[in-house]
C-alpha cells in the first residue's frame, strides 16, 4: 500500500475544521467486516479515525503500508505485464519505483492539494482571514468573531453549529439552497439490538436496515419528487421559527437527490439559526470589501473571518500520470467497465463509491470483485486482464460517468472521467442491486474482460 501522507485516515486525517463528522451513518459507512460499536452512528472525524486505527491494528495492515510515498506516475509495460509506479518521497529522499502485476487505485476522488475556491472579485482587499476548510489552520481563533461561511453543502452545514456558540455570529451565505434532512445521531434500533444480540449480528442487521431505508428513500425521490420535496420542506418548517422564509433559504430549484442531501444531526443547524447565533443569507457575491462581502441585493455582510466552503476539486485516480506502453492515458477517452475499470487499460481497477449513499458500500463490493478477479487469474495462470469492447458494444450511446447528479463539484469533473455506455458491463449504476449483479454475482470471464 502506497500512501502519500504520513498517516492513515485520508479525509479524516486531512480535514481538521471544527465539528468535522460523517454525513452518512457509520453502520453503512463502516466496513462490512468490522462492526461499528460506538453509540453515535453520525460520528466525529476523531471517532472515525480511531475506528480506522483499530481496523489497521486488528488486521495487521500497517506493516504493508509505505507512508510518505506519493505516487507520481504509473507506466504499463505489455512485454512484462507489469506496472511501474514512481513515487516521490515526502521526507525528501530519492524517488522510489515499485513494480506490480496489478494496480488497485483507492485514492478517493478529490485533490489533496487544495479545495475548489471560485475567484471572488477584489478578494485581496479583505482585511480579515480567509480560510478553506480543507486547510483549516490549527491556531484559527474565531472567538467573538463575525464569521461568514460561503456555501451550503455538507461542510458548511457541519461547521456552522460547531462554531456558532463561540463566534459572535455565523452567517451561511449561499447562492442557492440545499435540501436538509434532520436525523438523530444515535440509531435507537441499533442501540436496542446491541443490548440483546452480539455486536456483529446487531451491526449486520442495522447495516441491512439502513441500506434498505436509504435505497427506498432515494427511489422515492426518483418516482415521487414533488411529494418527497414537500415532506422534506415540512420537516425544515417545523424546526425553524414560524415566520422563517423557508421558500428563499431552504427550497432548492431542483428535486431531492439531484444533488446530495445534507444531513443535520439532531437538527443542530436549525437550533443555531433559531437561537439567533447564526443566520442564512441567499444572495450572490458581487465583491469582497475590506470589512466583509458586498451582495447583489446591495446588502453588505460584515466579517472578521470568511470560510470558503465551496467544495472539492475532483481528480482522476490520485492525480497520477498514467501511460500504457509509452502512450499517455486519457481516461476521458475510455469506457467505464462496471464503473471500476477502463476499456483498453490492463490490470487496473479503481474504487469509486456511491454519491447517493455511503461510499464504503460500493468500495466493499469492488474489493470483493478484485479478489475474485485475482483468484481467477491465478487459477487460469493468466497475467493480463483488460476490458475490451465487443462487436455488440460498438455504437453504444454515451452517458456521463455519473448520471442524474447535478452537483457542481461533480459536473466540473465529468470531462475528466470515462464514458458510460447503455448496457452492462459498460455502466456505472450507482445503485446497490445492479452493482451486486455486476460485481458479486456475474461471472468473471464475461467476454468483455479479456485474459491472456
């Protein structure tokens, strides 16, 4: 395992902003083979990191990790059926090369170099502090400060209630609203099950329950969007003061789950707004000023600190340069195979989770598939596997890698990602049932994956 950072954890080690937490329940975001036993199912970043450390220790994984090895390039050589990965040593040591028969990319989907920050007019004139949550300074003091958070996604919704009690006032400044769903951070059914059943059994039941509920809710948003929209807005209405403008600040112009829904554990965001410690402003930014932000409406928001919670920068496969037999690889020119591999690219699988459910659910399925694939290659004494379009696959209609999901951070990345076809195995379903059919139940030697 090549790890560019100095410790495990990825997201949960990188992000240090106040209140950082999961926005999925840990009974589905946790591993299928490692029960989540903490009381809170919507967990803090530190609790998740501790869970990861326990997993690494329990399965003796650390001895296989080379920390501080930042992969820069991966080059495939057909004459030897091997990848050569070149790594930059983050401790300043010489570059390291590693050869491999098979490459499994588990680098996530966003850049660790920095988040996405739009260009704001006259941003240099602001006299206060500007910070992106991905690079939160340890010494940032927001005590009795006026804080403006630009954005209305999961990060903004998490950060606001975490700092509202300490700051003078927190304003969430959004260009457009996001759907919010309040839920308790403790799963009452799991709490009961753990009292009467072994932890592994209780975890498995809770996991199946939460997967089913999540899938049912998502399917309802596709079948009955207007009905679900009404229910979600009614929930928000009950959490906020009677005269609050729900239409302006919490009613998106798209249907639920066309973009990711923000989870509000225990309604903490709504409590902060109701108390007067925080507010939401829906408007467009004209420019930064010395003392804050000027808006299209003519309003000015005074600020000491501006947090640009404006999203991630998505990348393909860890920002690594790939070549196949000396030719630079452009993933946008390939077709996705089952949402995990790439037409014409040998011995390579990448883990890409769900955008509409817990990421780990799909990572688990992909990892099981990788094990089956490697076992098949060993049993048949093949050294090469490569997805190739068959005669019946020619002329497929083209769809984006992630379909039916309009979030800006995802749309910005679509031109970099492979194409999706109109039939299996050239699809990326982003749904558990068809993914299980493609990854767990289908035969490995399906005619599209070619072995030699």
